[in-house]
């Protein structure tokens, strides 16, 4: 039970609540949702099992695990995980700081902005400058403190409160949208009715976007699930545990869409133009208009900060355990050094949002997909017998499902990931050449 709670704590976070709605909006709503759900079921689920089998087989951190099973050169894959972790956590913490500020606003002032201009100004104030920097610092201090102290039971309690709490508020807001927002039906049409000709036309952007979002939200591609599964008993059925984690995580993300899109349509905004401000703008508006909104808002934003903490902890734990194992540092020193490095790396994001695109694009479109591809190839081709044996440990009878999983991992999944990585990397290079160079040149 502790394992499921920790894994859910890692998976459920800003990926579901902040990143999913604006990815879905920007990539065409239903077209994205359709490709994303397909990706989660056909690739995300088998891929989480890949990390689980490595972790439980070796009971070690990702670097040690890959080295033990595959020999010395596989430890460099662990090096990729570490780079990904630093980059991802640096902006993750900044965005968590935005939620923290909305929580503070609700606590001391309440939510008053209702027009697009006011909502935009409030987001601008929270997302850059001194307050963004301070909130980023506060978040990293909290994450580092928890890793130094090594508090495990706290996380389990937090997850037990936070997940039902978030679900409850989201369901309430979704119901409010359905009954009280006249534009809701347009919103649902945008979110739920895929146009297959659009999918066929845009698959080259939909596929890498769905891949990146799927790995981000399931905490895959950087060894976090390897680490967590290393604490797992032989009696657990890995596929069952994975199914629980994947369904819960996906349910929460999809539900966020049901909340955010009605508000976006009500405000008359163009859903394809939404960005990282989508959840803030739509929910701040909701909490300003709904009766009892202030209290709901404080509770909701507070719980999202806890959800972000339980995800960030899983990343910093991976980074710290690498420093502990590889350089034989003491735990407090390792955690503090990693936490400080992450904080410094995140500072540019508090100055200009172009750095959010720079870091998120690198981590999400390139590094996570690369990491996931490498572990998929590793289990599929380097240690297939170990992999299959571990998958079936603790299971009474899964018939041919095990070998179907192995063959899916070996060929079709590996191919889709190669294509996703190629498209994601070329898209990122285009961003660098156009947007980022353009920004540098003023
Ligand atoms: N899955 C987390 C979220 O959705 C983020 C995360 C990514 C955590 C990768 C660990 C590793 O917020």
C-alpha cells in the first residue's frame, strides 16, 4: 500500500493539473485527447511495467540497477536520468511556486479578478519577478528539507488526503461548469469530439506532444518508477498496481479538462491559444464567481502544492541517491547540493517564460522520451528473460499476456518511441532556431 501511495504521489501532480489542460487546448482538444489516451493505454502502461520490473528485480537505484543487470555501459543511461531530473525539477518548482502564490492570495485577499485583463495581470504578477523567485525558493527549501529528513510516512498521509480532496473539488467544479456555464456544450464538443481528418493531418505534432505528456504525467523516462519499485515486495502483482496508478492519474487529468474548458469558452478565449496560464486564469475566475469560491480556492491551490511536493520529492530523491551512491556523499549534503543546483537552474524561468519553453521542451520532447526508449530497449532486448520472469512474479496466472507485453515492448513500442523522439527532437530544434534565437536577438 505504501508503494501505491508513493507512486500515485509521484504521478499525480502538475502534469495532470497544470500541463495537461494547456497541451490539450493547444493541440486541438479532442484530437489530442484521443491520441493521448491511446498512448497511455498502449505505451504508457507497458512502459511503466518496464521500469517496475527493473526496480523490483534489482532493488537498487536506477544507475546501480542498470549497471547490475546490463553491465557498465548502461550506467550512462542513469546519467541521462540525472540530467533530465535537474532540468525538469528546475521549472517544475517554479510552476509549483505559482500555485503557492495563488494559495496565499486566496488566504489573505481572496480572488477578485474576473475580466481577462485582470486575470492576465494577476497571472503576470505571480509568474515572474521577485514573488515568483521567492515562491520557487520556498518550494525548493521544502522539498530539500523533506529529502534531508527522509520523511516517508508523511508522504503517504499527504497522498491519502490530497488525492480524494483534489478529486472532490474537481468533480464539484466540473458539475458547476456543466450546469451553470452556457458555453459548456461548445467546450465539450471541442474537448471530446475528435475530427479524424485533423488527427491524420497533424499526427506529426500530436504524437510527440502526447508521448511527452504521457511520460511526464506518469513519471516515466527518468528512473523514478525504477526507484519506487525497488521497495516493492515479491508478492505484488506489478500489472495490477500499474493499472491502478495509470487509471487514477489519467482520470484526474481528463477531469481537469472537464473543468478548464467550460471556463475558457465562457471567457470567450481561443482554446488553441491557451498556454501555461490556462489553469490559473480559468480557476481564479471560477473561484471569484462561485459562492464559497474563496475557501474552495484556498483548499484547491493548497492541495495542488502538496501534489507538486509529492512529485518533486520523487525527483530530488532520485538525484540525491545518485550523489550518495556515486560520490559517497552524506544524505544531507547530497540533498542540499542537488536542491541548490535545481534552484539556481530554475532562476531564469522566474525572469522570462521563454526559459519555461526552453527547459520543458528539452525535458519533455527529448529527454523523457529518450530515457523511456532506452529502458524499453534494455528490457526488451538486453534482459528479456529477467524482465518476463519479474513481471510474472507474484502473479497466479497471466497466460500469454506476459509474452504479448514483451513482444510489444521489443518492436512496436520501440518503433513508436523512435518516431516520437525524432519528431520531438526536430520540433525542439525548430523552437531553438526560431523562437529562442529570436528571443535572444531581442
Ligand atoms: N508525474 C509528475 C506530474 O505529473 C511529474 C514527474 C515527472 C515526477 C517525472 C517524476 C518524474 O506532476
